[in-house]
C-alpha cells in the first residue's frame, strides 16, 4: 500500500495521469503511427517523391544528350557511321568481322 501511495503522489505520475495529457499522448500516437496520413506514411511518400525527382533529372539529361545526338546524326555520313558501329549494318558488297575481346583478365 505504501508503494502504491508513494507512486500516486509522485509529480510525474500526476502529470501523466492528467486527462488532457493522456488525450494529447493518445492523439500524438494516433497521428504518428496509426492514422492513414501518419508521419510514417508521409516519410515514405517524401522518399518516393525524392526518387521520382531524381529520375526526372536523369531522364531530362538523357533527353538533352539524345537530342544532341540526333542533331549530329542529321548528316547522312555520320548516320551511316553510327549505324555501322552500333547496329553492325553493312553494305551489300561488304563482309563484317566482329572481334570480341576476353574481358575477364
């Protein structure tokens, strides 16, 4: 009994058993963890937004690089060179030899 009386007279216990403090604690726990719009969900959404923004930047730079390549390939000689090097295209009277190097060493 003395122990229980000692706990109930403690200032900290009185503070946390106050109905307003209890309601505030329940509300914060609810908003941080349980609610559909909780802090944890917002944190996940912010990470996803950041990843999407990074991918947008990546694709914008790729678009710029590809536009520059398209501008350079408007010359027919450069277009033929690009097709030969990247797609192994050849003329009718040519023979194409592919040399592969062993890259394990």
